[in-house]
C-alpha cells in the first residue's frame, strides 16, 4: 500500500518531543518497511520544506540528527519505501472534493489522488472530518492506523 503522510511525521521527531510520539514514528516506519508499503511525498511542497527547515533549525541536537538522518535516508534515498511525486505528475482533484479540503491540505489530497490506494495517514482530525463523506479517499488518523494494524493501541 501507499500512504501519504503529512507533517506529523516530522513534528514527532523534533527535540523535546514526547517519547511516545517518537516511538509512534519509529513503529510506523518499521511497519512500512516490514510490509513492503510506501510513504508518498511530493517533491516540492510543505512537507519537504518543513523537513529542510527542521534540519537547519535543530541540527545542533545529536539525537534529533540521528532520528532525522534515518528518516532522510528513508524518504529521499530508499525508492522501495518512498514514492516521490513530481509537481508535474500530481493528479488534478475534482473541484467538489477540493472544496471540502482545508486549503493547507489540498497538496495531500493531490498526492493521494496520484496513487492507486488514495490513503492519507494524519493526526489532523480537521482533515479527517472535512473528507469523511468523500468515498474516493481514505483519511486515516495515526491512532486508527496503529490500532488497525495491531501496532500500538
């Protein structure tokens, strides 16, 4: 399966983050790796910009650097685990669906529609609620993903 992820994957790894969030990211990544699934990201979007911003902002923290180094390898160097979609290859989302989507999350919906599975894993309950009546896309809260795959409940 292919899963679009938003910034929670990055936010959960910054310095002084709750250890449960760090564990959740590690378990999520391990699940993706062990099940031949893929994370889907866009080449130039909010997620990638935030990744680079965090690298600069928190580069002084050795633990953070270690966590982000692993994530960087997964996201940008392991094409079996990560699908990077170029801006020119993004799907066009129907206006009716886009109208349900919060403006700052449209890129996630475009990425999801650019995949066969059309799944987004998020911690954003607002996004889940906004798209709950859109059957063409599956917005899964991280907690639901973890419990549904018997990773961590």
